C-alpha cells in the first residue's frame, strides 16, 4: 500500500491565544482578575507564546474587560511570552502602555455595514483614526498587530468580496501593522472561499505577514484552518475551551477551540511547542469558573476518558 501524501504544510505554526480577551469578553459570567491571571499563567506554562491578555476599552461597553489594568499589573510574566492588548483608540493605547503590554492590536472591518453599525464610521474613517496610535507605537517601539473582521461574510450585507478584504489588509499593513489577522467574525466561511480570500490578500500583503482567526459558528473552523495552512499561513488565532459565543447567532459557538486546533496540528506533525496535557488543564480550569463544559470536542473527549 502506498503512503498517503499530504499537501505541503508548514513545519511549525504559532498559536495566538485570544481566549482571555476575545473569548472572555463575550462570556456573560463575570470572571475575576485573579482567575484571568491564573488562566493566562496556565496557558504560558503550557507553552503558549502569545496571549492576548486584555482589552483597554470602556467598561460600559465591555464589562468583562474592566479588570485589564489589574490583570497586566499583577501577571507573573514568563520570558519569551508576548502579553498583548487590544487598543481601539488612543486612550486604550495609553492604558496598555501604562501597564507595559508587550504589543497592541487594532482592528478594521472588511464590511462597510459592519463598520457603520459597530463604530458609526466608514472603513476609511476607522483606519484613519488609527494613525495617532501607529505614530505613538513607533515612538514607543511597540509592535502593532492588525485585525480585519468580516473577511468571509457580514451579518448585515452577506458575502464580502475578497478584493475588499485585500484592500483593508493592505491599508493596515502599510500603516505599520507587522501582522494582519483575517477574521471570519460570523463563522460562515468554507475552504473554497477561504482559499480565494487568502489568494486575494496575499497578492497585496506577504503571506508571512498573515494570520487567520476563524469562528466555528457553522462547524467549519478546522477545515478552514487546514485550507489556510495549505496556502502557507503559519499563524492561527484560537481561544482556549472555545471561549466566546457568536453575538450574531444566538447559542452558536464563537472562536475555534485551541485544544481542537493543537490536536489537529499534532496529528499533522506540525510543531506548536505547546504541552497538550497542560493546555487541556487550562481549558478545564476556566470552564469550571464559567460553570459550563468546554466547547472543545477534543477537550470533552479527554475529560470523559479521564473520568471513566
């Protein structure tokens, strides 16, 4: 019998853990700063090298992130780990700098409707607002990561043209974002349109500067990640325990679970430098604090086996 030949895939993939920020901000159950810190430290102990640890936004709009200052101030930071923060405006950037965040992130949308309904301005206006942050970051020698949301679909206007995604990604890259994370905010993507979207974006932004951020609303996140890997993507965003629902689809899962992603990557022989057993423990820890089972299928399977 002949060996099955797999498509050319990267030897190593970097996991960007977004659970403590993008995941928890969509969870209804309040989580204390102490428990967030414990989660972040468990993730770093598991070998996760990049952790989005908080967001400097108005507590009025995102109550779960109200403790971000305390989290950054009291973290026991591990050498070699990047502790990043989302900073949507200058006030947020200044808050992140004040607590020595290692990196910051800004975000734009590939959908005009999404931009207008969420931040009351056009895509162009939203990106222009980031110019002072980029200037300040350069002066402070702080790296900036860029997010593009709604890259495969919008809850208001449906399908999004790949060229529109490419345009926004290029603008963020030219502004100085060292990496652009392409986000399927509502999880409607499939491998075919993922491939087309990445082809369009990589014609304007080097593939080595791109990451993917898939939500699992329609159960397509892992297959979409696999399609992205085949396109040369080497950075994947994910959330421990599948934290965070999708605000546009009631009861639907949000971020793809880090455990599921790492399990798949391990099976493909792709190195992540993550201790899988400790990763599972981090997911079980935060799930217990939230009073729910993990979204991760892999985590639940291991938990069942552990309890049997």
